[in-house]
C-alpha cells in the first residue's frame, strides 16, 4: 500500500480523505499548511501527495512548485484538490507541477483510486 501525505486546512475534508485512504490500507500523514507539508514531504518521502490549493501562508500552487524544485521531492506525484475550478486555476496547478487537479466536491473513492493508479505508475486520470 501507499504512503500518502494529505494536506488541507479544512479539518472536515482532511478527516474524510484520511478515513477513505486508511480504510483502503494506506499509510497516511497529514498537514494543515504549506510549511508543514514541505517538512513532511522531505522527511517522510510519501509515495503521493494530495494538496489543497487555498491555504493560509503558502498556497498549494506554491508548495507544489517548491516540491518540484527540490531533487528529493521532485518526483513525488502531487494531486491538487480545490474548490477553485476555473480553467486558469487548473492550468496554474498543472504548470506548478501537479499531475492532476481535482475539484471539490469530489468523490473520495475516486480520489483513492486515482492515487493508487499514480503510485502504480499509471498516468493521472481526468
């Protein structure tokens, strides 16, 4: 099973996503902000990261770009999760280095499946 870092400043969404990944047997760590996410990504080396876009301090776009800029985290697949659903938001997320952009509301089981595919080396879904 995969090691998944889930980053969201909304505790309800965080709990929902964590529960779904743990029920599927994945090892999960969480962060509620960008700096903590960067620290965990560096120290824990997750197989994949689910990253909220709108967070205080560093946005998900900024965190994703910093992850891409560091050799130790550059290859970790990042899926952005956001209520921001405009085309330019999706483009900005993909330009920052995300492999996929999922908009809220979302199906937690589809998100689990998408991460499992990424960890197996399959391309990201829509």
